[in-house]
C-alpha cells in the first residue's frame, strides 16, 4: 500500500479539492464534495499513468520510484 501511495504522490493531492472549491466559489455555486473526490482520483490516475509512461526513463534516472524498483508492477500502475 505504501508503494501505491508513493506512486500517486498522495500528499500532493491535498491541494486538489481546494481547486474545485475555489472554482465553485468563483462561479457562484456551492462546492460538490463528489466533484472534489473525483478530482483527487483523476489526479492520482494521472500520476500513476505518468510513472507508467516514464518507467524506462525512471529505471535509469529514478530507480527508487515504485515501478522501476519493482514495488509496483507496471500493469498495476496502468
């Protein structure tokens, strides 16, 4: 589980709900909690997909990352 949290850069997602809340406020609407959660999930998906796409470069430049180190299988990240 720890490797998956590192893969998606879980702590960085703390700022994502604020973006949806700020966007709703700017539009004069009430923030939707489901939209904030969906935004976090899309963010995490993007992080995992990025590491999957960069797995060969990361094997050379960042071998400690979850995919090159073997802690997360590429298929699981995809």
